[in-house]
């Protein structure tokens, strides 16, 4: 009997150690979990291990006298998990921002499209941002074929973006993955984010994830700041243009302990030269001063809990109008026409997360608060506003099965907007309270297929309950080909005055019969990403099509009245079709070429007639060339943008309706960068051909007359601009 017991114990012991441990290795990147094929798994202190297969799956035999299982993958932090007899162990590795010694075998591209993300997303990293002066977010897209940036008017310097042929208000703008730069910040927010502060930008097209809200209709742009625990310890960037514009940007990070770190950012912009190259009596560029301060903190417990917070303060003063206008002048029709816009903004945010290791559960929380005050006048028009915004979002992530084939993100959000705006003697008050709930299911049966389906319900205190469905499907039959399709709905309640205040730079009054409108639209998209083997360097080809159909929309009608600009709800059809073809190829070693062409078909019902939307280019072509020498001492960048013509608004009974179309035009930019060990110098020029729009200010001789208009902008307002700058970067010492 004793022998039987001993034999049984020996059998059970051998069986327990012979029974393999299985699991899956994933990597956490930008909040998303992706498989890590080829990850290393081994027992600590031994050479006994295995490698994960193409699905990130592994199987390893247990061994005696060792219960520490190590997981590692290049670019991610190594993790050690204690084995206590479980049959399944899944590992999720965080990205490693502190790499020791790295041997570069292939250059990292400035932009790339993730093969694994079901949402069609372009990642823009720091290498791409260095290809231009990139002094603020609006200047970060000069090499991007998908995003167009243009001036809203010829006086204030306000800028707007277009994505899929539609205004940037239909693409959700985020910083650090929460909605930002809305309301009073709509017209000038792109200039609030200094480019040297940015770590990366993500541009997604079509319906975005329901986790981020209901507002994105054509896509989403997310800007990520440099991190407190990143490799960069100190950065200093000074920029100066031949016209007298200067900018200083600096940031430095301090690691207070292994768990706590902080970073400080400073930005200062100054331009005070009165330049009128086209001799129309109006400043080509507004005089401006801006200071922006930012401090962020991060705490990482190392046991699954992390919190990240930051505070911003911004103060800005813009002066535009006629060249001889001064702020201390009395505002009347006998003195020069002037514009003054003053903004003061305070913002704070907190992001937190907890990963319940071994349970397949995690929680994430994001909250931000913003206070914005604006005071402005345009000639004799006065516009001011105060705004309070609060946003909160709680997300629970659950991997339903150990292999992460099925996962679920669910949670709740809340948006509170309170604003008081005054236009001359008329006031508009906004009090929006919008709680919402959402759930998003992801199905990954294998590396080839990803299905993401989301649904959210929001409860608006004015518009009631509305439901937002969205779905994305990715199919990659092999490493060379990826298909994506998407469909989804979006809503937004535009701030009618705040978003259109630049229209006050004309003689016509703004007429809106409704203070509140809920815009509603469907977006459908399809894309193909193909990598074609071509000698030693593959050719990448991307083709896409997106359509946006509006059910309801705020229409800016510049044509039905010679005395008013009408802001009304859509009465008829409104849609946008966007077709784009993009080619990327490394023609010679370190010589990258991008060529893209996009067609925009944007139509809207104006004055009971379906017409092409005015001031929208019919097409856009882009060519970018980047060359870096073998030792990376020199970098040369060039890009040319071909902007197609389009329709100009035809105003009833106006004397200034000729021409009715604007022509196509080309804008070229170039930059040369010389790299040294800790610093680099750059010299460049924007708008090399010195092309400017003829008569950007209509009837400039009579700014208080009935035909004055500085908002019919379709091309560059300023000519050639030459600039130079220096960047100094010191990284943390590696152990």
C-alpha cells in the first residue's frame, strides 16, 4: 500500500511538472492591446524558454525549483510573473520609453498606418514633426495628405482644418485622449498647442470609437504631449522668421523617484511688425503675443496603478485690421478699422488607471476642466464670452477569455458646458448637461480579422436621448494587404457664435433664428493598404473612400442676403465624398517619397438649391521628399501642395460677385536641418513661390461700407516666409 501511495505521489508530481503552461503575450500601446508575435518567454535564471507564435500564443513546460516566468519583447518593458500552479498565464507588456543601447537596423518612418488597428489611423511621430518648423499644431500637417489647414479670415489669423472635405468641427480634436479646444477655442485652438511639445499625433478617419464620445463625424485628431518619464530630459527650441516673428519653446522633465516624475513646458510667441506686402492697407498677419505654461505629473506604482495629471495656462492678445490702426484709438467710422481678440484660458486634467493583474480586468478614468474667457471686437462689432467645461469618462476593460479573442470596453461619460456669450447687445447662454453610457465589443479570432462594434446612448438636457452606433472591420489576409470598412453615426451641438465669430470681419450681420441645433450625420468608409515588394524596398499603396451624409446640419449661408449671413438648419441634402490615393516609397536608401491625390465632392443645400459648398477645393495633390544622409548629419525636406479650384459664394444683389470660381494654386515648402550630438540647426522657407490670394480683403478702401468682407479666403494670405531655428535636446542618462 505504501508503494502505491509513493508511486501515486511521484506520478502526480511528474504530471504536474509535465503539464505545460499556456497563455498569450500582448503589448499595451496607446491604450490598445496588440499581440506580440515572437515574444520571449523563459524561466528566470535559466536558458529554458520558448517564443510566442504569430498569434502571440505560447506553451512552456514547468520546471522544478523555479516559479518565476519572464516575458520580454523589444520595445516593451520586461515583466516577471510568479507561477503558483495555474495552467494559463497571460502577460501584458507596457511600452518601454527608456531603452538602453539600441542598434538601428531600419529607419523609423515619420508616419505609418497600423496594420492591427481596425480604425483607419495614421500615426505621426516626432521624426515627421521635425520636417517643418512645426511651431504649433496647425503647422504640423504640412506633410499630411489627409488634413488641410487654411485661414478662416484675412485679419485675425484664425485657422481651421478640413478632414474628408469638411470643416474641422466635424472631426473631434483631442489632447491626451480627451475632447479639447471646443467652443470659444474653436477658431484659435490650433495655435494653442506648440509643436515642440508634441510626442505624436494620431489622425483617424471615419467614425471613431464610441469610448471617446458621440461628436466625431468625419474622424478624430489626438495630440499627445511629451511624457514626464520619457527619454527626453531637456529640450529648447528657438524660432525666428525674416518678418520678425519669434517663438521660444522649452520643456524639461524631472524624475523625482522610480514612481514619480514631473515636467514643465514654456511657450512664448511674439510678432509686432506691421507688414502689408499687397498694399491693400490691411496687415497681412495680425500682431500677436502669446504665453503658454504647462506642468504635468505622473505616478506609476509599478503594481498596476497609474495617475497622470496636468495644468495649462494660456494668455493671448491679437491685433489686426488696417495697418495704421492702434488699440488706443477711439472706435468709430472716422478712424481706421481694427480687430482685437484677447483670450485667457486655464485647463486641468487627471488621467488614472488600474490594471487588475491576472484578472483580465482594468479601469481607466479621464477628467478635465477648462475655463476660457474671450474679449474681442471687429470694427464696431463687440463679441465676448466666458465658458466653463467639464468632462469625465470612466472605462472598464474586460478580456472575456484568456486568449483575448473576445474583449469588452464599457463605461460612462459626462459633459458639462456652461457659457455666456454677448454679441453687441444680444446674449446667448449655454447650459449643456450630457451624461452617457457606452459599450464596445472587439472580436479577434485570429491575427487576420478584427471586428469592433460599439453603441452608446447620451442623454442631453435639451435634445433628449440619442443613440450612436459604430462598427469597424479589419481583414488582413497576409502581411502585405489590409482591408478596412467602417460605418457609424455622429452628433454635435455647434456653438453657433463661438464657432463663427470670425465672420464678424465683414459688413454683414449674423442672423440666426435658433440658438441650439443638433447636427446629425452618418459616415461610411472603406480603405485598402497594400505593401508591394519592389527590389529591396517595398512600395506602400493606400486607397480610401469616405462618404458623410447629413440628416441635420448648421448651414452658413453667405449667399441668400446681401445684408446678412444666415446661420440656419439644413433644409435639403448635404453630403461629402472623399476619394484619396497615397503612395509611399523609399526610392533610394534614405530617400523617402510620398505622393497623394484626393478628390473632394462636397455639396450642400443653400437657398433651396443643392450646390458645391463654397470655399472648398475640388482636389488636392501632395508630394513630399525627405532625404537623410547615412550618418544622419543632414536632413533635407521638400513638399509641394497642389490645391484645386472651387466655387466662391455668389451673394444676392452684390456688386462683388466676380469671379464666381477661385483658381488652383501650388504651395511649396522646404527645410534643411543639420544635426549635431545634442543640438541641431534648421533653415527653411514656406510658400516658396510667394503665391497669395488676390484681394483677400474685399472693398478694403471702405471697411465700414456695405461690401467690406475679409472672410472669403481660399488661398494663402501671406507670401514667402523664411525662417531659422535651433533645437537643443538632452536625454536622461541610461544605466
